[in-house]
């Protein structure tokens, strides 16, 4: 049985969960066995399976936000119409790549298991992943690409389009298996057209 120094078991459990091929289906007993400890040791760090999954989902949203932050600085407005369009397409690419690269984590984050986490997530002092898409859509308006200021329904539509494309990719639908950059640009262009 592996031995952990004080403070290492919690991180080992999180790392094991993040590496699992089916995070949503994990049990604390499985994690304990993979870490070489008893189930009782796991409960010293996580009160329940849901508490562990909430922590893993939180990490996932931080990782997704980091990818979005690589696309553009949310604190700065776009430099013009081309930049505004590139931001939207870039967010789509980042989202699709995240869904491809970290599929088990992505499924957890947007599945029923993490619904409680999403409902109770506390705002932080830095941007979060949900702020980038509205910012990108607003940038399109401010740069004259779309005539009216996008609202929450427009954000939901845009997010549904790219999330739907990610779901179709995950399901192996041939038309969604195009290169990520091509698919993201196509979705972004269609979103822009729908906003008029």
C-alpha cells in the first residue's frame, strides 16, 4: 500500500479523478484503491463523492477559463471587426479543443453530476469561463459587426451552437469531425449571421 505524507493524499485523489476515463462514474472506493489507501482515508479529505466531483469540476472550469484567456484578454476591447470575429472563432476553437483533449472532464463539467457545482459556484475576483462568450458577442456589436447589442438569449444560442458541435464531435458525427479551426469558424460565422 502506498504511503502519503501529510497533505499529499487529497491531491493524489484529485489527480486520480482527473486521469480517470470516466470521471462521472467514479466511486470513492475506486479512488481509494487506486491511491492505495482505505476508503476511510478518502473521507478525511472529501465528505462525499459529490464533494470530490465538485472540486474536480472547479478545476475543469479553471482550465477552460485559462484556454479562453489565451484567445483574448477579456479586459481589453477588440481592435476592430476582424479582431472581434477572430475572438468568437477562437473561443469556439478553444472550447472544441478542450472537449476533445479533456473529454471525461468536459463531460463531468457539463453533465448532471456537476449541476450542483454550477448552481452554487461562487463568483471570483478574476474572469470565469462564462464571461468570455458574452464579452466576445458584445465586442462584435461595439465593432459594428452586428447591429444590435446581443442579449442573454443570443449568448445561449451561441453557446448552444458550439456546445452542440462539441457533443456531435464526441458522438462521432462525421460532419462535426472536420478540423477544429474549420468547424469553429463555420459555427462562429453562422452565429454572427444569426445576430444580424
